[in-house]
C-alpha cells in the first residue's frame, strides 16, 4: 500500500489566512513549511492508478490537480480518484465534495450520520445532483469491512470526538458522527487514519495497536496551546491534546507501527522544527506529516 499526504494541517491550512500567530508568521516568512488542510490519498501499490481520498477539504480539487501522482489516466477514465471517504461531517472533511462532484461521477463513503450531517438542509449540496457527475453515497457500518478496489478494504471505527458545528442542531447524536478509518491491503497491511480523536477510549487503543502506520490527530499540543497563539481563541473540543501527563503522545509512543501526526493546527508549536515540543515528539518517535510526504507499507 502507498499513501501520499496531500495536506496535513487543520481547517484553514497553514498559514491560516486570518491568523497572526507565531507559526503563521514563520510560514509566511519561509521559516516553516506551509500546509494544506488534511487530505491523504491511498493506492494499493506503486503501479496502482486508483486512489482513495481520505477527506475532502475545500481545496482538494486544486491540490489533486497539482499533484502529478493523481493525474488523470489518458484513455482510461477522467480521474484517478476512485472514492472519497469522510471521517466526520466537519467542513475540513466535506466542503471539497462540491468541487469534486461537479465534474465527474464520485463515490463517497461515510457512515449514515456523517452523510446526513452534510446533506440535510445543505442547499449547496443539491448542486451535486445537477453537476456533470453522479454522486454515489456508499454507507459504512461501524466495524464492518467494505471492499473498495485493487484489494483495498476500508472499515469505520467509532472514536470520541465532537460533532461538526453545523450538525449540532440535528437530532440525536450517535457514535457514527466521528470515526477513524482502517485501510487494509491484500497483504493485510493496515493504515489507520484518525484525524479527529477527542480522547482515549478502548476503540482508540485497538486502533493504535493494530496500525502498521497510524495517521493520528495532531491538532493541539495543549488545551491552551501555550506560547503559540495569544491572539485567537481556541476551540479545542473534539481533539485530544498531545502534551502533558494525560496527553495522547504517551499513548502514541507505545504504538506498534509508525506514528505520524496529521490535522495539525497552525497554532501548534510542533510545526516549528526547532521548538521544544517538536524535540519531544522526536524523543517519543512520533513524526509530523508534511505535504507530499510518501508513505509505503
Ligand atoms: Zn496561526
């Protein structure tokens, strides 16, 4: 299996257009690597031509268009994107569907709760029914493997997390609102994609132990993101901070496979390569994803 990171930041990217934090300043001045919103492309192997996109952030079509590995295959089909999987109904996972689905048929995989949180009351989502393509929404049931293509399977696993802000007015929350994905290839290699994990749980423990490669929620270092962003208030709900005695870093350090952080907020000091927090990550053997990063399993 092969994974290509198209984006590794949280919503808004890095630098964020309206932010004056230390990290965003550094990114604008070329002292930190800029990042798109989190999106990861998965293929069965080096020669496979079909890709599964994990997440559809706002700029996904533009990012995919500029990435040579995802270029359309002449004479075969319009695009190398075989399917898109959504871990939750948040804007960072869903908004890009409007751009992708208006140009060719699209297969979207999600739990029923995530599908409803995106479609219900969403006037813009109606444009998907009027575009050139047809959107086929494939429901994922928790803890059940779904066969994709080229021998790849995907499985949704419920993890703690917050509901998408616009979905909080919908009735009845469920444990399908926020999931992690396990992608397995024909050889049984497992990549886990968990961009939003609100805290520890038995399901998170199983995912950490199961992953050959773990792409995990690196949104915040701490609930107050010390030293990074005095100018903006944080909404840290829904994301387990990395640092401190109760932080996720101590759990990730025990993982069996490679562990790599995605969905990193612009205010997180780990985006600065010489920060103390970045050094601490290295001490625990935890990596930070970067755009165009290639991962082979
Ligand atoms: Zn910032």
